[in-house]
C-alpha cells in the first residue's frame, strides 16, 4: 500500500515538456490528486487529553474546546460546500417556461397534454428550488449551532475563537450574500414556479398533500428578496450577544488580512470584503445601544478605508456586488461617515483611476520581470545542484525557489484581483450613448457593459495583465515537478526546524519555570515532529536533517491546523499567559512572541503551497471575463453574438493592433475559454454552458486562425515585396513600412507554437498556419497567372515580379515553419503536373500570345533590339478574359507597394525586349523554352506551307518580267524613277501590306524571337560556367581543385566523415555539365524552315546557272520587294514600312535567301544596293547621311538638299535595310 501511495505521488510530478517559445497560456501536466482537504476526518488522532494530568480540571475544557472547534469548522465547511454548489446551480439555472408553448383554451385534449408536459419538464427545476429552500433551513441550524456552541467557552472560560474558525465564519457569511444575490438575480424562477402551479392545478388529485402544502411556502421563499440574510438576522436575534464578539474578531482579522494582503488566492480578498460588509449590517441594531460605530473593539477607520478603496467586487461570473448596498442596511451607517466614493466629481475620477488597469501598469510590469527573473535564477540553481549532488537540492536553494514561487503567486493573485475589480467597475458603469456617439441605438445592455466599455488603452492593459498572469502560470506549470519538490522540502524542513528548535526551547523553558503552558507546548512539539522524540530534548536541527527523513507529503492539514490553533491560543494577546502585570511576568518574551508570530504568518501559506497546481490554477483563473448568465437573464436572450464576447474582443484587438508589443500576446486571451470551461465543468457542472463555450471557441478559433494566417502572410508578403523593390522606389515606402519589421520576432514565436491547449484539445498552430500559408501562396500564384492569362505578353514582367515575390515570401516563412516545396506549389498552380496536359498555364499562354498576338502584331527594332506594338493591326483582335480584381495581399501586400511596382512595370509595357526575355527564362524551364521554340517553328512551317507560296507568286506576277538596268548616264533620281515605274503594279497590290508583308513579318519576328531566346540562354550558360570555372577547370599542367579533393580522400582516409568527398565531387561535376543548356534553338529553327521551304519552293526555285537571268528566282523577287518596302509612299500617312511592320520583314527575306543559298548573290542583284552605290558616287562625302558635319564643305549639303524628299527617305531606308541584311546574313551563316 505504501509503495502504491508513493507511485501515485510520483505521478503527480509528471509533465510533458514542450520545445517551443512561451507565447501561449499554460498547459496542465498529468495530475492524479488525492484528497487535499479531508475536513478534519483525522482530528481524533490529535488527542490532547493524554498530555494533562487525570485530575486536571483544565484537561476537559481545553481538549473539549479544540476538538469542538474543529468539528464546528468541519460542519461549516460541509454546509459551505453544499451552499456554493447551490450557488453554481442557481447561476446556471435557465428558465424552461419561456420555451413551453402557450396553452390553447378551446382545445381540451391539447390543453391536458401541454399541462402534463409542463409538469414533467418543470418538476426537476422545482425540485432544485425546494432543495435551495431546504438548505436554508439546514444552514440556519448549522450556523447558529456553530456560534452557540462556543459562546459559553468565550463568555465563561476566557477562550477565544481561532483564526481558522473566524475565517470560516467569514466564508459562511460571504456565502449568505452570494446566495441572496444569486436568488435575487434569477427572476425567471418565479415564472417557472407559476407555470408549474398552473399545470398541477389541472390534476390536483395526483399530488400528495405534503407537496401541495409545500408550494405556497416555496412561492413565498422564491418571491422574497434577501431571504437568507433575513433569516440569519432573525436567528441571531434569539442568541446571546456574545456572538457579536465573534463577529468583531472576524471583522478585525479580515481587516488585517486585507490590509496586509495576507491571502493567496484572488477570491479570498473579495470574500473578506463581502463578509465584513454583511457582518456590519448584522451587528448594527435599531437602537442606539446597538450602534456598531461606537464599539471600541471595532477597527472602524480601517474598515471604512477598505470599503472606500474597493466599493465594487465581483461575486461570480458577471454578477457584481456593491459593498455599499450590503452595509447600507445598517441603521447607524451615517455615524461612520462612509459616504459613497462617487459622491462628488473628484471622488468619481479617483475611483475610476483606482479601478483602471493602466494605472500603475509600468510598476507592475517591472515587478513581474523582477519576480520572473528571480524564479528562473532560483530554478536554474536548484536544477544544477540536483544534477551535481545525486538528485538532492540544498535547503537554501529550495528555500529560494519557495520564496520566488510564493512571490510569483502573490503577484498573480494581485493581478487577477485587479482584473476582476476593473470588470466589476465596468459592469456597474456601462458605456453611455451620451458619451459615445458610435454606440448603435439597438445595443444591448451587455454590449454597453463589455463591448463599448473598453477603449484601446483598456484593452491593451487588460491583454498585458492577462499575458503576465498566464505566462507566469505557464512557467510554474512547466517546472512544477522541480518547484513542488523544493516547496515540499522547504515546508517540511521549516516546520520541523521550528518544532525541534524553537518549540523545544520554549517547552524546556516553560518546564523549568513550571508554567502550565508547558503541557500544550509539549503537545505541539510531539504533534509536529516527524519521528520519535526521545526524552525532553530535540532530536536534530531541522535544517540539518538527513535527506532520507524527508517526506513527499510534508504536512497534513489537520496537523497544521492544531499546531497553529494551539500556538495562537498560547501567544495571542488575548491569552491568559500573555496578560502580564507588575508581579506576574508574561509567559513568553517579546522576542519569542515575534518568532512565533513569524512562523504563524509563514505557515499560513503551507497548505496552498503544498497543493501547488491547484493554487496556480486559482491564482490565474480569469473565467469571470467570459460568463454572461446575468445579462442573458436580464435581456431575455438565448445567447449573445461572439462579437460581444470579451475574449474574442481582446483577440480581435490584437489581430488588428499596430503595436509590436501586443502581437506577442496573441494566444493568451484564448485561454479565458479554458478557464471558463474548467469552472463550468467542475463548479457549475452545466453541460449547456460548456456546449456554448465549445461552440463559441469553434467559431472564434476558425476566425482567429483565418485572420492570424492572413496577417502573418501579409507581413512576409510586404517584406518580400520591399526586399525586391528597387532602391529608388523603396525610399518613400520604407518609412511607412519600417514599424512592420518590429513584428518579425513575435510572428516567429507564434509560428513555432505546436501545442496550443484549448478545451482539452491540443492544436498544432504551426501546422494549421502552414496549411494556410500554402493556400495563400497558391492563391497568390494563381492570381498572378490568371492576370497574365488576361493580358498580353508584355505583362510577363509583372508576372515574374509576382512569382519572385511569392517565392521570396515562401523562403522567408520557411525559415520558421515547414511549408510545401515552392516548386510543387508552382507546378500545381501552373497545371504542369496534370497527366492530361503537358503544357503549363504559363507556357500555354506564352505560346498563345507569341503565335496569335506577339509575332503578328509587333514590330522589331534592330537598333534597340526591342519589339514594339504596331500602330496598325492586320489581324483580328484577340479575345481575352476580363482582367480580375484582386486583393492586395495576393499581389504585393499593400496598395502602396502595388502602386510602386506598377510604376516600375509601366515602362516594360511599352516594349518587349531583354527584360522580358529574362523573365521568360525565369518563368519557364529550359525544356519548356525548347517546346516554345518548337511551337514557333511549327507556326512558321504552317505559314511557309499554306501562305508564303501564293504570296511569293503574287509578288512575281506583279513584278516586271525583265528589269533592265538604266543607262550608265542616268542619274540617281532618274534610276529611282525608273524602278518606281517598273514596280508600280506591285506597289498598287491591294493585299501587299495586309497579307504579304504581314506574312513576312510573322516569319521574321519568329526568327528574331528564337534568336533572342538563343542569345539569352548563351548568356546564362556563360555566367554559370564562369561561376564554377575556377573550381572545376585548371591551367595547363595543374590539377583542378575538385581533383585535389578527390585525391585527398585516398591519401587521408577520414573514418568519421558524414559525407564522402568522392561522391560529392562527382555530383559537382554532374552539376557543371547540366548547367550548360542547349543553344541550338535557332539552328533547329533554320533547319526545319529549310526542309519546309524547299518542299514548297518549286515554282520560284531555279538552278544556280539561271539565278542571274531568271526573274522567278527568289533573289530577284526579294530585291524588287525590298525596293518597294523602301519607297516612302507605300506606308502612307508620312510613315515608313518599318513603323508598320518592323525589321522582321528583312529577317524573313534574309532567312529565305540563306535557305535557298542566294544570299551571296543578293548584294549584286539587289536594286537597293545599286541605288546606294549611285548615291555614294554622286554625293561623295555627304553619304551616308550624318557624316556631313565631320567634313568641312557645304557642297554635299547642297546636293542632299536638292534631292527629292521621297528619294532622300528611300535612300535612308535602303541604307538601314542594307545594314540589317548584313547583320542577319552574318548570324545565319554562323549557324
């Protein structure tokens, strides 16, 4: 049995440590608790009779008094326990009558059925009312007996009640106040009772006579206000006035305890205040001789100060008690000058400040930090000592842990009291529409008292106090095993030390002087000392006791009670021995009295400290902030919206707060639901209220996780956007965003929470946030791709920025929380993982835009190497989906950042060039790039097969069959006019621009596009090669660094290498090989175009021998077409062909000439070349245009000015075309 008991005791010390920052409320370890208070069931073991002589007359009196007082305390404790259970039942009572439908008088069958159902439904509720009324009678008997039993001892034998007895009386009086307040609040009991009486009146024969006689008595009891207080006062009026001395002592000791803060749990202070206020109303009578203000034993001034300092206290939940309303029933109240603290404006302001949490916040914050630091240092030292001393902790270190824990509990209790008192003040002083115009007209009383009563400062202060309380409780709970060990050791050693040292010394001294008190001292010593006591001397000093003698349970409640009670009886100033005189010295000296008083005060905390887990829970219980039964009863509501619930109001305030120091308290308000649920299950024992808490938690937590995930994701999205934003655009935004950076640490703590305890469920916040972040990333990528799909190819720069922002956001978040691989998310959103589709959404849209819009409608500029959108379209416009409206969080995080990126991208929406090709390579894999190139090649093949052959034939038929060169004497202008006349049919060809030139542009643009892709891949390969060249390659005659590493492993074998060098080096070499991507796209394109073109060029492909004379040769066809392209009037509207079609036309012609092997002859056949040569000959130094200023003569200028404007523009175009041709031929020949 002893081994089983020890095993259970060890189970209470089990805890489950968590490896995460403390950013949430405490979690409770596994607890198996026995009876912490057996209510003096073992009182018979503490028999004092054996310590007195048989003939001693004092034997019976002393023994009987202490045993009787313990029995009375036990009875009052039982009735107190039953009374509070009824209070909990009353608080959770809800009217069933309102849910019962009204009885229809004309339908007799329905009437009987409804009355029968009403009776069955309300009978259990009426049974609870009868139980409450029966308890009143039982309580009056027990309480009056508890007072009457010790009145003779107090009056006749100069005994006085102990502290335990007086405090129990205070708790009983507080229970009376609570019962009356709770019963007065439940007006619905009258309604249910009326419906019940109406129901049973229809079948009275089925009711017993006793039950029918009980109903009028019950109706009177339910309807009567303050029934318990009235009956207590009536019962006291029949007793001896000596009970007033008990009340006097009770009030004085409560005043001392409240004034010196000599209590540990938060509820105790308010219990004492309510008990004192009620006792005042009981002591004060109607006559002047019963005036309580004139009694000298009464600490009237201190009592008045306490009542003025705290006039409003919470009773239970949202029920608040006003102390003036309790003691105001005393007739002689005005003599005490206890006017209301709110009698004037100054008093009102002072009281408002006193109840406000923000008052003294900084001081309390510093106190919290100091105590927490002390506790941590003490625990670390104790842990180190335990590790180095075979599991033993020194007494001094255990004492330091005990003191730090006690200080922490007192501080938690003080903070909890401050919160409860502010709550009481807020509930009694709700917000008013007169002072707050934002309050809606239909606001309920509960909203006025809670939702609109707290401003931002109140919420912030309340959140910080909650965080300090819960964090301290969490620290104690996480280290409860070590703390409880130190506490038990300290209590045991201190108690034993005092018994073995001080009490033994007092006993020996009293024994020598033959003082009667020696017998009681011997009893105290023998009852307190653990183990045998040999002779009359102490065995050992308590602080030097062996570790083996320590007990896991340091002291029993009954043992401590009798020791403290008898000590108080001995050294109290009311004791006989302490009433010294001139001829008679006191039993104890002042120094001894001080020693006993110190031990008496310190031992007050022994029992709550040994039951540490329960004490921590009571000191951190903030369930008052959730309960709302009183206001539900008052407003006749079934339930209030969650927006009016204080825990959610505080949580929402944190989520919307811009203060960095508030974010770290994100999870603490949610623990209020745990407090409320615990109190509901173990005190109220109400399934209905617990279900309401659970339902509210489900709604709130979903909303909480949704808002929290959005906020954190938005923070990192902004951070990523700011990081990627160019510095010139960042300056203005940076000043606005900088405060957001302060939240990073708080968000890290939040994301690492993997074990949030809520209503008994362990929630992995980290995993839930991870899922939310992955979803937000998916939506961000999907939005970016959707916007891209609704736009032309120029939007690819913004798409690249959005994808980069999403990727960096993923990278920043992944440092603190595990996310899905970004590549997997990207592939999923791009639909590139589908088994039914090989192309992703981005690649598909790129191909679609390239083929249907970019290649047909853009003009290539060889100078800038950019594509510009043509001013005139010769194709049907593309139908795109509507551009979606998107929230900023899925773009760049905010409107300001989106505007900054828009300003950056607006430049890139005017052209398509090098930045866009880089974006294309960033967004598509090299395999996809190859697929895009193949699609462009396929598009060109279709153009060659189905379009180019008839168009080339059309050009041939509209060109002169034989073009003879003008005479040698012809001038430049005459030659130009000659060719102009010869090609007039081709110039007048109606489909020349819309069909022929459009087809050549598409082929040329496709060629330049693939060339640009090829060039950028080459740059990428070069950069990759340079980055690894030094490591992989080596100069002649030397080994590369990677080869040296491979040799190093063979020469110096490392046995403990986590990763061998040789496989690693091989992996690096493979990496260097894979970084070189294919640059053969242009070569493959030309090869495919050649095979296709040769298949369809039968009509205009001639042999090499007839190229110069056969007009069907493509070299002659393109020569004429190129001449036509340079004529200024062809484009019209003062435009040139380049503005309409770009330089892609020339690339198409050069491609065909290169494929047909006619590029070498072209310079000799080209009309443009002939005219340019003549211009060079005639203009001399003035040609080409632009070199004139470098010469010192004005003669060429005059010649140029004399030229026809059309000829001049022609020569400019022809000269530019010749340069483009030269470049194109050089590139194509190099393949």
